[in-house]
C-alpha cells in the first residue's frame, strides 16, 4: 500500500506563493505548486492523465461541475469549491468517516480523530461524496 492510501485531502494556501497542502493521516506535505499541478503530478506518478480521468468521470456520472478524480482503488478525490475559488479543497472520498453540518459549514471527519471544517453546505459535500463513491464502485467493478 502506498502513501496515497493515507491521503485525506489537498488544500490551497493563500499567500504570496502558490502552495498546496497535502494532508495525510500521519503527516502533512506542502507542494510548491498550484492544486491542479499537484493533482497532475500525483496522477502521473500513478501513470494516469488528469484530462482523461475527468472525461471518464463526466461520462460515467453524467455531471459537468465539481468532477471527482479517480486515482487508484484507495484514493478518489472530489472538489468542493469552484475552480475560481481562492481556497480549493480536494477531499479523498474513501478516507471520510462522517460528515456533520455546522450552520453554513460542514465538518468532515477522517481516521485518527482528524477533521476539517469547510465553508461549504452539507448537502453539497454529501452529494459529491456519494458521487465519488459511486464512481469508485463503477470503475473498480
């Protein structure tokens, strides 16, 4: 099992430089690039292509926005913010243990009592999580 099995989420950092935080269950890693460049790099290390993965997910799920990206059978990430948003998140759907609504925010729970609070409505996160799980089941079967 590789390190991606322990991947929880990607998050952009607001600051003078383009940085992407990659949170794992045991540690955190910062990539000195945009979130899209980081995703391309992660996919290329798994011999995959970002445009092909996006097209495949669009065709299977029949959706056009906030497309989940299949990386391997332990990792499928989905965006919860628009591409133009200054802070972007890509959450690993297979690492989520639970969701909780907190007003206009959502708490996403992972293993080891790890959680993240995002400024996105619960219904959006839940819908994208379910779409990602569906994509995972359809690709893996």
